[in-house]
């Protein structure tokens, strides 16, 4: 890989169905590599959303290396994490509303291709997600993280919610 330049592109999901499809395809491939594609079935309603910003990282030679979404929630549109809480959903929704107000969103759907492992791409994508939040008029961001991505969330300013 002679060229180390990676282009970060951010767009509203509804404006680029072609790139949304590519994001979803690459994300599914990562889930298959981890062996969880049968367990984790991502909801793709976000693809038509005015309130979803998709961020993709692309290398000229190696293609798409990672992606992340910033998805706004509200009274009629729950955050993706709310849908995944099962029996705790009601209690969790009440807690989110305490913080969220009218301008909260979830940073979600982070994926990183193995060919980009160790290059710091998850941190760059997390920074991009936080930086677009201001431009989108968002005051509060939430995210669920795995233990191995917690350090990225903490580096870009997320705090661990202790009250749930």
C-alpha cells in the first residue's frame, strides 16, 4: 500500500442510498467474519432517514475500511440501542430521556475491516462522528461499546453512564 491517504465522507443517509447499501454490505461482512451474522440482524430503516448521518472511510486502493453512523432519536423514533434493550427497554428509555431532550443521537454501527486493523481507524471514525454532531445541532450523544472499543469512546469525550 503506497498511498496511505484515507478519505472520510459524511452524508445524510437518505441522500446516498448507494453508499448506505455499501456501508450495510461491508458491515454485514464484518459480522460474518466474527460469526455473529445469524445472531445480530441490523435494522436498516436508517437508510431512508433524514436524521441519520453515515460516515465512511475509503482508501483509493483498498476500498472501504470502516464506517459509523450518527442516528438522531426522538419521541417517535427510538435510538437503535433502545430497540436492543429487550425487557429493560422502558427503564432505559426513561433514563435516555433524562439526558437526551430534543437533540440527542446515538453513535452506532461502527465497523472496521480487518485489512485496516491497527491503523487507528475506529478512533478516527469516532472523532468524525463527534465532530458532525455539532454541525447537526446535536447536544448529546450516546453509544454502546464493546470492551475493546471503550478506549476510543473515552478518548473522544464519552462518559460511562453509571445509573443504568
